[in-house]
C-alpha cells in the first residue's frame, strides 16, 4: 500500500470511528450532531537555517476548507507569497501548506475552518520539537433546547480518545447581541453568577452543561449564541490544539439577522509593518462583509489582500496590508447589507502610525535602596525621541541619561535609553523601591504615552 493510500485510509478510519460514536449519541432525544471538523493534520515539520524557519503542514480536508496563518498578530492567507505562505496539491484530499518565517519566541498559529467549526494549532517555532505526527481530531455536537428548556449541552468526541487525567480543558461563553448592532463575547469561565451556570464532566467524551436562566434568555431573546471550545495540549511541534464551535440558542430566531463582532484592539505598528484588520459577523446565514476605509471600498492589490469566510453562523473578511505607509492611515469599518437591502456599518477602527514601547526589552538594571537604573526601549521612525519621569526622580537635572540607537528597517530605528538616579533620601526610598515610570515617545508620525511599573 502506497504512503498516500495509507494516509487516506487512516483518515477515513478516523472519520468512521467518530461518526459511529456520534451516531449512537445522536440517537438520544436531546442531542444532535452540530458539525464534523472534517479534517486532520497528517504531519507537520520544521526546518531551520540560521534565523530562517520553514513550517510544512500536510492537511487532509475537504475542498471547502479555509486555512490561514497568524504570525505576530498578522493573519495571512494560505497563498500570500509576499508574506511567506504557499500551498501545493497532494494526492486526494491531502494538501501541503508552507510558511517561511523567522525565529521568534512568539507562537505561530495555523487555523483551519470547516463550516462553523474552527481549529487553531499553536506551533512553538522556538521549541526543541521538529515534528508533529499525533493526528488528533475532534468533533462537536450540541443538545437542541426544546421550548421552555434552559439547559444546553456542548460536548466533544475526539480521536485518539480523551483521557480524563490529561491536561485538556473546555471553555464556554455567550455571544450576545445589542440594539446598537454589535455582538459581544462574554466568557462563562471567569466567575459564577446566578443567571448562568456551567458544569463540566471529564471522560472519554468532554461534556459541558450550560444552564441559562429564563431572564437571560428573555433579555437577549432574538440574539444569543453559545460558544464552546476544547483545548488539547499535545507537547510536540504543535504545542496545543483548540477546537471551537457556536450554536444559536436564541428564543426567537429571526432569519437573516446578524451582528458585527466586537473586535480586539489593534496593536501598535510602524511604517513598513504588516497589519490585519478583522471584520467578523455572527448570525443566521450572515451576509458577505466588505472592509471600507473612510467610507470607501478598498481595492485588492499587491499590498492589500482579503481573506473571506462564510458559514451558516459566521462571516468574516480580513484585510491584510503587507506594508503600512502614510496612505494606510484612516478610519476602517465593516459593512454588509441586511435582508432588506439596507447597508449596516460597524464602529470605526482608527489606523495611525506612532511609536511603540518594547516592554519585553525594557528592564530594571539596579533597584537598590538609594540607587536606581532602568532601561526604556522604544521603536519608531528614524529620529524618534522619548521623555520619561519617575516616582522617585529628584529633578530632571538629577537623572543621568544615555542613549543607544540601532536601525531596524529603512524607515525605523530602536532607541534604548538608560536612566540612572539617586533617590532623594533613604527614608523616602523605603516606599519607592519599585520604579514607576511615565514615558512619552514622539516621532514624525505621532506620539505614544505609557505608564508602567518596571
């Protein structure tokens, strides 16, 4: 039997085992299959040459599968050659995905979406592991609430079978709709309350039971979605896998209704950096989304690419700008037409170039009872400057300052500033052993202020 035939046979066997398990569960009155994840990573490997890293992932999945990478908060499509990604077709449903990147302590994420089910593979490129061969896959199903029932089950069946003693865990949340047209995610794992209760059972099947008080259901009568996830550590090149799915648990389901998801804050970026702007909507067959800048459509180009996904409950459009410039600055929004043909618009997100502080490189070098020495690191356009003050600084004249500059691109540089000073008195220093610093960085694009305890 050829290697390709072995691969396909193994995948079919996995799916058959999962479907057999889910079929028996689906026979129960209160449970129904939500959706199969319908994919498995057959193999993942890493090769390095100096600072260069290549990741190769062999994925077995149906044609409608949507794939993306996330590197340093930038979301990259599967075939963005300018950002280091590519694909090649293998035998049958197998496809090879590649990413060329640099050594980093940050994780790289490989995201696979089939319908409403998504899986995120967290890849430790700085770790010692060179390969992943575990072939883990999971499927989600939910109970369907009957009228006047307040309890919903969200469960996962995985292959290989889960072991209760292993360190996997489940997460649960609600996505609620507001009158202003936004939807917000609320975690149900942070603290208990009298309106929503979540219980988990660990076994061969991961089970969660969510009891939602009728008052909460009535409050979000038309728009209430249950979010469920399972995270499985695998301790290899892929350090962990998270499967996610959603279910509409609204009391009153209005066909075609959707909400824009509240987005995460944008990171601080510099000229020449790549940047992703994410538009997401959730609902009942939500429409395709468009990203606009200052109220105008954005054409695709070599510097601006779009990654669109559409499923029964989720719609997204991710704009990735390969290299940010002055022309990138502006207000960005998500737009879509509702079932009446009326254009709906999300809140604006401002994109503006400005310096950024590197808290990971800033440090306290000396923190004695009387003597202090700290390093503040900032990156910005060439000529960037930074001004700081501290809780135990006597006067600006009493602080010794030295600087070091290093170019990091044709547009930007890194500024490292050393501040040293003597505290005013030994008595005062007792209460000021931790330097608290307020800094403002300024370059030709703008300014950034940051207050922190170093």
